[in-house]
């Protein structure tokens, strides 16, 4: 499932990411554990936390990031 569709409050692990250089420069990588903090209404961006940082990801990019829930 994509990180944009992720509904859980738990953390998730990134399984596959698009080739967007900005994401890797921000520290997002495959295998990384992240948590969806908020999702903006009307197709807006989502806010993802990783460690002590939070970043906003546009809906079209977030739909390309595949994740798996961590229990």
C-alpha cells in the first residue's frame, strides 16, 4: 500500500520509493521506519516523521512510496 493510503497510527517501513532526488536528500530511504503524523484534506500533502524530523510530501509523490506496517 502507498504511504498516502496508510491509515494506521503505528510506524511503517518504506519498501519502495520513486527516483526523486529530493526525497533521498531529505533522508528518506528504502528500509527506513517512518510514521504518518497528519494528512491534509482535499488531496493535500502528508506530514511524515522520521526520528526527530518531520517532512511534508505531496500527494502524487506519497502515492508512489510503498510501505508495510510495523506492529
